């Protein structure tokens, strides 16, 4: 581990992952899962920051497109706080509790607005940056919520990092999650895979591997006269 850290220190590599806690509970089950990921990322010499979206009501996107002009959401809340720091991150992990077999309403509104504002502003804060979703539930609904979050990444040209199982933990309280040994292992494997991908990406860039050719986006629909 020390040799790996020395190697990346010599190259001047400083990478950071933003982990988003989409639960209304700041230190609940979702946070417990994210901290397991963050701890392992730190062991891999990757900096981390857990961004809590809070528990204030979050409005959904109203498609006003003000973000196209200002680069910021018309609703000035934690979405803009996140947009301010997202461009400097090297990767992302979005965590959510499961509410009725779906991601929480708050994280859904948050991600709708974050990704829409980034797209319309042309900032491209997420382009080709690795991402992963983490979900927490007492019992069921995890895979549906997991699929829901992953769709934000696939439409944004973000490589999705996988683990040894779907990224989920189980428990009604943090103490339960800490006893979910398989779930915690899944979080650690996710972190190591994320770190490996970031280091390979960085090495490729330093070796002169160019980014893919980007075409102008074509928008069509299925309405015909």
C-alpha cells in the first residue's frame, strides 16, 4: 500500500470522490454504507467528501431552463452548492434509502436538477467520470431503486463502477448495517474498483490516450406528419 501511495504521490496525482448522502438522516443507514466506501477509498489514496443533501424539502425540476443561461438552478439550494464543487471531483457515488421500492423523493429531485442543470449549462461536470449508486433498505425494493439511480449515469456518459454484488446494504438502523457483512464487503469492493478505474484513467491520460470524439447531439422524436 505504501508503494502504491508513493507512486501516485510522485506523479502528483490527487483524486477525489464525492459521495452524496440522499437520506433525510445525516448519520443513518445510507451514511453508514457510504462511510465504508469512503474509508476504503482513503486507504487507496483517494480523497473523499460526503455531501449531505439535508432534510429540507427539495423542489423538483420545473424545466424552466434558467440553468442554460446562468449555469445554476433557479431554485437556490443545495443543488447549486453541489454544482459548484462537482466540476472538481473525479468521480461520484450517490446513496439513497429505499422509499416504496424507489430512491427517496429528495435524491430524485436533487439528481433531476443537478444533471439537467449541468447538461443545459454545458459544464459537463460528469462527462466520463466514474459513478456508482448505493442503496439502503430494511428489506426489499433495493434493485428497483438501484436501477433508477443508474439511469442518470448511463445518459451522462459516465462509466458505472460495479462491485461483487449489487450495491446495497440492509438494516433498519446503522447498527444493523454494521452487521450486514456481505453488504459492507460489497461497499469495500466497490471502492477498490473505483480507485482502480481512476488510476487506470489517469495513467492512460498521462500516456497520451485521447478522449473519445464527441459528436454534436442529435435530438429526434417519433412524431410524423
